[in-house]
């Protein structure tokens, strides 16, 4: 072979175009020339695989001389590659340029570089090698394998093994066949196609996506479709590696081929007359057997019962008693209804449609000693007839409401006159509203009058936790109401001033009995005008004790302290105007003559909000010009 960087050989002169002459001439020249000259004619020593071809007399084994241009003879020796190129398969068939032949080998395989030189020069790194160029793309699980796991001597096929030049077949990348069985054992032992890809993928061996049992002679339907393959396809013999049977060895002409006949071959071993693959217990309506033609037609739930539920041992000819329900069914009521006219048979209250609900209606219950009225008519049977273990009592106590219902009042009405009779206040139509009326309340120790009539029951009977007190100690107003007057009295009596009709009605209180009788205009003043409320945080208090009794305690002094004797000398509670004022008595300036007719404001001028009385001029010249 030529090295990659070896120049092409030029055209040979005409005198040396005879190959034999050229060979003889070359031999003579090599003998005549010095060893140094011979060394300069060789491009270099050959690699280790070709070292037996090294030497000046063996060039013609790899090179063609006299062809006009450099020609190589690689494929003359490497026949395994030549065969693959001719068949257009493998990596070389994709890489060697058309028409180049052996001459294109030097592009990847360079020679004359010494014994340690590696002949193969990959055009790309191995980890980036596109395996599809070799004629087989790596997919699925194959893409995860290392090269040496497939390219090993054990997988080299016989034809390539005969022509491969390598002594160690573990170092070659040729000789593999892309068929599955060239590497994998045919676990089906030739029963199915040799192309595994017809059924399996390269991602997983199990649950082959390409296989459909519908394309076989026995499509899987119903419960058969859920079976694992090995339930039907088993090894031919109980020996190691015995192949699983997939073809004619599996019989499916009759159900009895796989299934045991529980009817003792009464139906010729063909179950399909009554059963389907969907469910064994589901009987075909078109099976030819009509239970309606027997003495006991199957109705309601009986139609869905399995045959073996009644036909014990699956002997369909043995007589099954059916005159009474209790012939087959256990008495769920433990004989409690045995004294009835029907003997306690189930069909008096139940039918084949369903055990629940029973058709024992409220009208039927009305014939018992406890007719169901009001809300009781809508109560489910199990609410009163509570199961106790496996038994349900149907004879229950009902003399008192508390036999079934819990006493919501915790014994507050256990004494006379009620004696815990709920019906004194409630009725079966509903727990609320109660039948305890105003007239009923007025017969208690606290008759409702005035505004108390409009108060809701919960306004006084306030729930506390889970209980509601109905016997509160409410003898006085302050037992329920907070006094807004603070410590007005040691024992305040609200009815001294107020009525139960209205809190704001205070005409009962007589103010003349106090130290401050309301006279004149004071009689029309609202209480809160003098007894003003005080608010501390959220508490509002109206103080009555300690209220002011003199004028200055409530009214502002419009005279700015000019009169020390208070308002009474001049004013009365009937009017503010000074009708009682005597100028000669309260002043050193007596009004005589024309002065008596002069209005006050002519002499007493207003200064701001106050009228000036003290310091008024007394000499004539101070007022008259």
C-alpha cells in the first residue's frame, strides 16, 4: 500500500512498459546500487500485519507497475472486503468511492509507517460513529451496548470466518449478520418466523408490540385476553430449556381441552352453550335452557344467582325445595315474626327484586300497636329497629318518647306536671316549633307581660354549652338586665320608675319625692338632660345620685359672676326673663319717673355674650348730653 501522503507515480517510459523487463531491470539496479541508495527508494517499513511483505523484491504483491498511474492491489488479498463491496453491504460498501477499488483503501489505511503503526484511521471518533453507515442502525437496547459485546469471535458467521485474514476474530468489525438469530437463540425453536422483529421490538423482549393474537386461529376474548401467555403456552416437556409450544400442540377445539368440566360431561364438554369468555358465572340467555319452564321461574335477584347457589354439588336433576323462602334463606329476624298469620315468611315484607327496601309500608305499620305519624313516617326502619349483633329487634318499647329519644333537657321536666312527657310541648310533626304557648308560659311562676311577650325564647333561655336552662332564677329585673344606674340603691327596683311595656316610659317616677322638685320648665326637660350618661370602655352608666341642684350646676352664668346671689332673685323656672327683678332692691340706683319706662338694654350694654350690670353710669351727664 502507498502511504497517505505518497505522491502518485508518474507515467513509465515506453522502453520499460514490459512488466518482465521492468522487473529484471529493477533487480539489477538494486544489486548494483549501494545499500544507501536502496534505502532512499523505499517509503518506509511496513506495519506489523504486513511485515511478511516487506523487502525490495515484494513490492509487486501490493503495487501494480506499468499501469500508467499508481495502482494498489489491496482487494486481491482482502477478499472478504471485496465480497462485501460486490454485494454492496457493510461499512466499506458505504465508504469506498465508486470505481476507485483498492486505490481508495489508502484514504483510511496508511502503510510504510513502521511496525507500530495502526493501519485503521477512523474518519470520525469511535464514540461518534454512525452505525447506520455499516448497514444496521443501532436502536433500543442495542444502542446501549458496547462495541465488543457484539463484535466478538462467537458471532462471526461461517462464510466470513473462512475468508477473514485476522487470526484473532475478536479484533475485527466484519463478519456479523444483522439477523436476530445470528446473535440470539431462537427460544421458539423454529415454530414462528425467524424475523424476531415481526413481533418484538429492540426496546424490550416481553409483551411484543407487533404480535396480535387476533391474527391467529384462536383470538383471545373476555377473560382469556387477561391471561399470561405461559398459562396456555407451556414447555413441551419438564426439562431445562425445553421450548415453549406455540403452534398445533395447544388445543382449543373445546373448553374442556383446557378447563375441567364441573358438570361431569353433561353438556358434551362444550361450555359455550351456556357460558362466555367474559365471565363464568354469567349464563347466556340463549343457552337453550329456560328456567321459566320449571316449577320455579327465576325472578328479580334470583335471576342473577349462580346455579350452584341453589343446585348444591351442581347436580341439576336433584330436587331443590322452594315452597317457602325459609327453605333456602335463613330467618334474619330470629323467629320474632313467626306468630304472624303468614308464619313469618319473607315474602310478606320482601320480594325477589331486592331484600331492601322492604315493602312493609307506613299503612302496614298503622295496623300495629304503634302507627307511624308525622316525622316518624319518614324514619328508616333501622333507626328504631337497631341491629344488636346479628339480630334486629322488631318489638321495641314506645310508651314514652325517651324510650327512643334522648332527653334534650337533661331532666329539667322530669318532675310534675310534665314528668318528661315530650308531647306536652312537642309533636310528631316536628321538634320545632314547640307547642308551648304564651298561655302555657303564663301558667308558670313567671308570666310574660308587656315587652317580655315579644322576646324570643332564646333571649332568656340561653344555651350554655350543650344545655339550655328552662328554669332560670329570674325573680327580679337585675337577674336578667344590667342596671345602667350603677349603685343607685342597695336593692334597685326597676318597677319604681319603669314599666314592662316600655323601658323608656318613666311616668311612674314622682320627682317631688326627691330633694329637687321639677317645677316650671324643668318638668318638661328629659331626664338625660340633667342625668347625663357616662361611658367607660363599653359600659354606659346613667347617674342619678349627686346630680346638681343649683342653677350653676346645669346652666352657664351669662352674667360672668356679676351677681353672687344666684339666678333666683331675678329669674323663675317658668321663664328666663327677669320678671322678678326689683331694681330698687338690687341696686343703689332707683328707677323713678321716665327711667321706669326705659328698656334695660338702653343702660345695660352687651359686651360679648354678657350684659354689663355692674359699673353702669349713675350720673345724668354720663348718659345724657
